[in-house]
C-alpha cells in the first residue's frame, strides 16, 4: 500500500470521526505555502478554511456534507505531498 493511499484512508477515518471540538490541519510538504483547516459542525457539515499565503494572505471558507469532494479539493490544492495534524 502506498503512503498516499494510507494518508488518504487515515484522513477519511479522521474526518468521519471528528467531534465538533476537534479539527484537522493539512499543510503542504512542498514550497507551496498553503494550509487547510477542517472542522465539523453540529449539523454534520464540514467547514474548510483554506489559507493561501503564497502571494497574498487569502482565506476562503467552504462547506461540504460529504468527504469525497474534500479529497478531490485536497488533491487539487496539495497534490500528493501533504501532512495531517489532528487537533
């Protein structure tokens, strides 16, 4: 099993098991200075805060009900090289 598949499965498990007082931080392992924070609301929706500090300090918020589009967005922003921190 590749480390990318393991990381994706770990992320899926963590997202599904999030409590409302917990979160996940994703950071790029490359020179891209981007971070993503994921929390779960009491409604069951996931809140994503995307922070891009490459050229300007841009923050964006997105709401998702399902984890599949979250995985697609992570792959689009970070590629296959990122780290996950549970807080």
